[in-house]
C-alpha cells in the first residue's frame, strides 16, 4: 500500500475512533486498526457468513447489516462485529416416506409463529427473500424453499432480528436436505465410488500425499492447463 497516496477516513469500532484508508472492506479496516482477528474472519470471500457486522451511518437511526469481507467502510461509520449466533438447530432423521408428507413443524414448531413481518428479509446481508421461503416452508413447497434459500451463508442475522424467534436458516437447511433426498441418484456418483473402492486412484492419491504445498500448487496448475482453463 502506497502510504503517500492514502486517504484516511474516520470510523468508530466498538465505540472508539480510528483512522483507516478509504476503500477498505470492514474486515481489512479492522486489521488496519490493529485488531487481531481470530474469530469472525472465515473465508473472506462472502460465502461462509462468519463476518456478520452491524453498523450505523452518522445521522441515521437505522441499523444496517453486512458481511465485513464485502462491505466497504464509510466516513463516520459506527460498527461492531457479531459473535457466533447459537440458533436453535434440531436433530432430525431424514424421512423414509414420501417427502411430500414431511411435516417440518414437527421439528421446528416455532415456524408457525411467523407473522410475516418481513424483518428477516430486510436484515439479510445476502438480500434473500427470507420471509418468502419461510412461507414456502409452511405450505410444504420444498422446491421454492430451495430456490429462495440456496445462496444462504448461514450468518444468522435473520434469526437475530426475528420477533417470533425463528431460526430461518436452519429451517431452510433441513428442507434443502429433505429435497435432496428425493432427487434421483446420479449414475456417475456410483461409478466413481466403485472406482475408489477398487483402488483405481490409490497410486495417484499416494503420490499426492508425498507432495509439499508448493508441489500441490504446481500439480494443480498443470491440471488446469490440460483443461485449457485460465490460472
């Protein structure tokens, strides 16, 4: 980073003011301010939901939410990261009978407390239509639940703000798994599992285990090149 060309802006982290470079994500701004992130940093690519952040802009009474790895800092932003949210997650056996008869309310009875206030949707950092997939769950439409929730990163913000105390993300996870159980088994999967059991790839796997990280990277580049893919 060229320090001579840095434009600093002021943000407030846990109530304390810091000067950080303009254009950084919240995650990078936290590190620039000296925070050693041992939790809440995750994949850094917007797919794990670990870096959920609550913030407020100066002069605005409303709280905003976002993933710290994607949300860019703004001048006079007041922010804090949320810890892991211990949302209710029931233990469940996948159904043996027709999935159409699966009664999700037996495992998540709080589902029926939803009053369609749409708070979950308004606070989803991925901008998913959370209330809509909860409505689909109540009527047993597994396909709609899948389509509307498949990009969920399990951050838990919907549950944190829900007045009915639902854990929407876990309800959707259960129903996606139930839906998956009803999909036809892919023939290539059985073929590949059979090859593994027969030891077809035993020599290659043993060879990979001998490589150091740099060797694995080089091998991956070679594989990409044979497929004509950009590295």
